[in-house]
C-alpha cells in the first residue's frame, strides 16, 4: 500500500524494498489488532448507547489514520526512502513528468470533490443532485481546490527530487 501511494515501486533497490516491506508488515499487524479491539469495545459500548459507540469508532479511526499517516511520513523521511535520485540530464524531464502528474491529480481531486460535495448536499439538504452539481459557486470551489491540490502535489514531488 505504501509503495502504491508514493508511486516508487520500480525505483527501489533491495534494501529500501526490505525496509518498506518490514514497516508495512508492522503497520498491518498494529492496524489489525486495533480493528479487532475497537470493534469489540464498540460492541460493548453499543449495548448502553449506540451514539457513544459510533463516536468512539469515528474518533478512533480518525486518530489511528492520522497516527499511521504521520508515522509513514516520518519513517520514509528517516530512512530516506522517498527521495528520487536523478542525473542532472534527467532532472528537467522528471520535473516535467511531475508537473503533468500534478495537473492530472489536481483535475482528479477537483472533479472528485465536486461530485462528492454534490452528493453530500443532496443527502443532507434533500436537494436535487443536478442542481447542486451545476451550481456555479460549487464549480468555482472545485476548480480552486483542484488547483491548490495540484500545486501542493507538485511541491511535494519537487521536494522528493534529488540531483
């Protein structure tokens, strides 16, 4: 999962691959135990109050998600597994590749958030999906979100690039 997320499957040597697999295995075991224990605790809480059980699961899942995200980032930075080393001759080509990839990710993010916001508006406000999706303010918001996300991803890619 970590390899897919960072898109570094083909760029790893054997040592980096082993380190990444080791961390992924440990993260999987911890997550599996968390799911087992939190499901049991939520079941016990559900007997008394279903609202408390739902809040416990949502808060716990968010906490574990953020902890795992930050631990993955810390591990990758510490072991320098996220750096992409290129020659000076390949540097401009790699920057162009990352620019195209960032533009694609920005478009994807903008479209996905626009559709999800329209669905959320339809469900929460009992409105019409097509009215919500064609509303100009929602379209402008999605465009700015996509541009911001694309810029952020381009900066992240450039920070990983090493001459």
